[in-house]
C-alpha cells in the first residue's frame, strides 16, 4: 500500500506550478521543512518569502501580493493559519475576495504527539463560515496535487487543508479532481457514507466491513466542503435514506454540519456524524488518537448498522 502525505504532494505541486507560472509566489511562517514549501524555496528563492513566526503578517503580505497581481500560496500549520490569523484572513482576504491560497498543513488529530494546542479540529468550520472562501480537504496525495492546481486556477480565496502523516493512495480516485464536485467511490443502497480527507480511506474500509455483514454502503468523497456538491448529497440521501458523515474535524461546523444543514432544509433523513466530539485532543500517536476519539472504520460500521436497525 502506497502512502503519501498530502503535505508532501502539495510541496511537489508547488514546484510544478512555479515552473509553469512565474506569478506563483509562496510564503511561509518559518515552517517550510514541515509544510514542504522548502522545495519551492530552493528552486525559486526570489519568489519565496519566509515571513517568520508572524502569521498575521503572513496573511497580510499574501493579500498585498495578490492585490499586486501575484498568485500567493501562504502556508503554515492549520492551527496558526485559521486560529492565530483569523482576523487577517477575514478582513484582508475573504472580505475583499483576494486571490490568496491558504495551504494549511498539520490539521486534525493526526498531528499526534504535538497535542491539543496544535491539533486543529475547528478550522473547516472557521473557514466555511467566511463569505467568498472555498474550502478543500484532499483525501490522498494525488488528489492533493490536483487540488493544488485547481486552487491555483480558481479566482478567489481558497483554504486547502492538508495533513501530517502519510495516507493510502486511493486507487478509485485516480487523481481526479473537480472543484465542488464529489466523487462516488462505492455504490450501495443501504447507507450513504460521506467522507473527506483522512477519513475517506477509513470510510472505504468501513464499507468493506459492512459488505461482509450483508450491507451495501455508498462511499462519497466530498473533497470540497464549500461549495458543497448539494445535488450529489441529495441524490444519495434520497437513494439510501440514511447518511453517515466522517471527518477528522469537530462534528460541529465541518462536513457533517454542512450536510446536516442541507438535509434538514431540503430532504430530512437520519444522519450520524463521525468526528471529534465537543472536546480537545491530547498528545499521542495518531492511530491511537483516532481510535480513542472514535474516528475509525468500526465507528462508521456501528453507526451505519444502528441507522439500518441492525444489532451490533
């Protein structure tokens, strides 16, 4: 099984973009080795800006470069990009709808040993609520590469959420990516599982377990949280009549929140949200944290079976 961290794929995609477009510039907050922007810095030193440990300045400078006609990618950890610099993202990027791409790595529980202060499980919610902001959560390395190119082509603010650990390459995706369009990975009529990011391969594992138990689950990769692929969500909600969402993020305000909001207004069906409950994380190995906080294939299986009236 090939594993690639989405941050690694992003770093390589930046170099490709830099070779094709001289207006691409990259900014970092003294974390280029971790965010993987270091490769771009080495090849294009005059188009790379290490702003230092000053995330508000990172976003403000990116906004200025965008206003001057450049195509800036501003990178740091998710907890800093969306938490520490929220005011600048809101006022200097989203409000004027500037063409800034915020590529935030080390999102979610899988930051691992860095602990609760660095495990950003609220960033999708913070970015999704901002007018003009597009929010993308790639599921694997090839999709992260494609999403980086799509973000560059899209005119307007983009939040690109990336992870720390290697994740399995999902064969069914084949590197496909269309902004705002989900991808159906498995077909089944008993329950629809909508997942994003790290949880997509976990959802596929859950679907395989359910199949062994005589249940057929659809698995849909919702890589773009905003704009949400409403037609696809509604199609599978109507077809399956039961929905499970799975994300490495709080159950509030992220993928689960977006889907629950849509369905409550247009086609109410039973929904179960797999994600971080109303809590902070803690220091630990990523796999152990995902198990402790219920972000597992078995959790998806249990919720799907409950929705279908099956005894565990």
